[in-house]
């Protein structure tokens, strides 16, 4: 019988990619034209939006049914 920890350790990179694809959006600071903006990305790395600040990114994520996560 496989334990929960063993199943987690067996996840492939693709498994992790799909894990939160429909539920999460990742926020990442970006520089555009010399200004810092916030990019909103799907779990697969697809850019969803670029907004002026984190507050707007969080609001946009929630409005679209996505839980915002921060990438460092």
C-alpha cells in the first residue's frame, strides 16, 4: 500500500503543472518599459494579464475564480 508521502514524491513535473491549473493564478513582479508591474500567470506559465500593482492582480484573480499565489 502506497503512503500519501510516496504518492506526493512520485508526482512528475507535468503532474505539478496541471495540479492547480484551473484554480490558481501566479503573480510575479515584472519590468515593462522601465516600470515595475505585476504579471498574472496560469499554472502552465501562460500570461493571463499584466496590471499596475499587486492589489489589482489579486482582485483580477479573484474576479475570475482563481486563487492568487506569489512567485518569488
